[in-house]
């Protein structure tokens, strides 16, 4: 019988080993703020207005929200974070988190930046993945039109072909660099088109190993079946399926659009259903690990423990690069650092970009922390408890 993993996300000494007392105090203040809906709402609006008015708040942002949730303004800025994470056996995903202007020039600029992240990851074991969103490379309205079965005009068709070309160029660059690349999931009304492009890339570049990964949002009630169908298709055509599992990021928007347009919501009826399907997807991927590369993108402690148990039950080496755990930089360090300390493959998404251009990302991060049940309260409580633990420890030493 496999030995059950002995791991606890309550080990705060490991969770915050990388943080000095001063850094912990700063985290305490940040999560105390994020824990308040009113503070988040007012604070993000003030920051956006300040940038719009040209007020000098960049320094403040770098020392607070931006500094906590982002790696820097460019790849070079992230080097310190890459090293610090690697010192604790945690890998990095350089996540360019700037939303483009929605024109061809901005799509090309985004592609060039993602190519830089791929080049930076080449040959560096500390950075095993690159990542991109297809909406950073082309017009989502065109994808929506294609998914709805509507005919594109000549200009739209040319734009669509350029978008597909950019996606393929990034996946090919990852293949050439022998690095892995994640394609983020987006809204359901054009996700099918993203899937098509991603599976076409997998068929080209995943023949021998897993390079290209699609993302599956398990808060959609059809997603478990879609995952299984995609795997069967990959097996039939002879390529690896790359699967990054997440719970999902567009729930309120999805439900509202479904209600406005009068179609059934694609979202699960409740959190229990999402959790059930997420864990079932983990189980399916591990059971088919001979042909699936898995990235579990979760801040849910039970799902992370469950995956360690599956790894043990199937006698998989914790360092097997077919399985990764992933969390966001600045969040859930109790999960990331304890998993890494126990010998598992862990990656942190490290967002970067000019401070003023990353504001939409930071706003969403703050709002998600307040809306996800207990997330910011949990983070705040962990930091508070570690500060208390250190105080008591120092008191005993004195």
C-alpha cells in the first residue's frame, strides 16, 4: 500500500520561511485591506483615477498591492522573485498581465512579449512554463462570431487568420525552446474557438511530450465531459493532452449573459458540484498520466491534498514533470511552500507589466479575494498567526 503523504498546510514556519518580519507586517496590512469590500472598491477606484490624472502613485503601488501580487514591471524586474522562489524549490511562470488596446498593433506587441518569456524560460529549469491568453492576440468579437456560426467579412477573416498565426507561432516557439506553454481559458461564448486552436497546436507539438496545455474551467457543468472527450481525441490522433485544471474566473459574467440572452447557464449549480468535478478531473488525469500532462491550478486546500494522495496511490514520483501544482504569486503560500518543501513540483504565476497597465489585473485580484469565500480572511488569519508564532518564539528565546 502506498504511504499517504504527510503534509500540512498549517505549517506556518514553512509557509512563510521566505518572509522577514517586516515583509510579514506588510502582508498583514495588505490582506487586512483586501479583506474589506469597501476598502477594495474605494482603493481600486482611487488608484485608477490617480493614474488617469497622472498623479505620482506608482511608488506607493510598488510598495503595496503591486509589489505583493506582481513580480515587477518587466522580465528583468522579476529575476529577484525567480531566484527567491527557486531557493525554496518553487518554479516560476512569467505571466505578462497587460490588457491590450484591442488593435493589431497591440496584438503584435503582446505576441512579442510572450516570445520574450519563452526565450527567457528556455534552458532554465526554474521557469518550466510560458502562458498566454488568446484575447491578447486577437479580437474576441471575431471568435464569438465564428463560434456562433456567422460568416466573417474579408477584413475579419484576415484578422482571424493573423490571430491563429500568432497562437501557432507561440506554441511553435515553445516547442523549439523545449518549454511548456499554457493557453488560458476564457468566456464560454468563444472558448470553443480557443479549444480548436489549442488542439491543432497539440496535434503538431505534443507528439513526443507535453508542450501545449489547454485550460479547463471546472465550474462549467460540461467541462469534465469535455476533458474526457479531448483526451480520447488526443489518444486517437496520437498526441499528449496538456490539461491545466482551474475552477474558473468568469462566473458572474457567464450567468448574467446566459440570463440576458435566454440560454441555459453553463455554470455549475453550486460550489459542491464544482469541487466534485474538479477532483474527478484530477483523478481522471492521474489515471491517464501516460498520455496527459497535468497542471492543477488551485488554491483549494482539499483538492491539493487530494492530488498528493492520488500521486501516492498511483506510485508517481512527486518530481515527475507530468504533474504540477500551481498558485498565484502573493497568495496561498501555505499551500505552495509546504508542497514544495514536501518535494512536489510547484509553480507560481508571477504577473508582470508596467504598474499603470497592470491595474485591471490587480483590481480583479483584489475583488476575487473578497468574493471567493473566505480567501482573504484565510490569508489574513495565516499571516496574523505566523506573526504571533514568531513573537512567542522570540519571547521564549529572550
